[in-house]
């Protein structure tokens, strides 16, 4: 059994215990066949601590599978606004980056707001639903009983700037922000590998 297939199996077994977090929506461009080798990971949050922890954890988990990724905090400082120009300038610093994976809040049960994605003016949206997105407004460690957190993760092709893969996850009554990060990252990696989007 190949190492990555073995890791996918282990991830699948682990996810069985992540009962509080589920994939609720998933889309892959039917015409897309490219596999990415080096994504830049972006976590949108008003808490720079949460952003760094999310990106660092995502990159670390991919590294265990032999996949190299770059956290956006290495190229985009906390003082910079996450928008079209910022992301384009960041990936131009690293020729090896071939895609962008961005995760952001869609809604929480007690605080539902809708805003445009910070990448909406530079990267094409979901061709099927043209959904809107939120910034992640959670602060590290805060979680409330009964809270329902919905996150959306989009993968964009660097060259075409088009959306090729997207997934929404929902977490019910999270124990902490760290728990959300761990569970969501595991689900995302499992689906990215299964769909052949990352290699």
C-alpha cells in the first residue's frame, strides 16, 4: 500500500471520531485534472494568533504526507490587508507556489454575517452557486455550547486564478478553536487527497 494511501486510511479512521465536524458541501470542477504540489495556505481571521496556528498546523499536517506548503504569514504580514493585490504579490515571491488554499468563516449560530471573500475581485467564484463568504471572526480559545461554526475552504489555481475546488465544513458545539482547527484540517486534507487535487 502506498504511503499516502495508508495515510488517507488513517485519516479516515481518525475522522470517524470527529463526530462534531462534518463536510456539508463539496465541489470540484468537473473539467479540472491538474494536481497541485505546493499550495499557499491562508487562514482568514481577525486574530493573528489563530491565523498563524491554523496555517502552521495545516502546513505541518501536509508535510507529514510529503506535501510542501507555504503558510501565508511568511509572505503576508499581519499589517497587510488580505485582498487581491496582497495575495498576488505574495505568490509572485515564490515561483514554486502553484495554488492558493483559503479558509474563512461562513457563519456561526450566534453571529451570522455575510461579506465578500477577500479574493473575490481577483479569483473567479464558484461557477455553480456564486456564494458569498465571511472573514473568520473567532478569537483563539473561544467556543460556546451549542455554537455551530460553518467554514468554507477554496482552492484556486495560481495561473488561471480560477476556483477549482471548494468544501464547507460544519462544527457543532466545538470544545475550542484548536479543536475546530484540528478537525477541519484533517477533513480538508482527506478530501484534497481523495479528489487528487493535492499530491
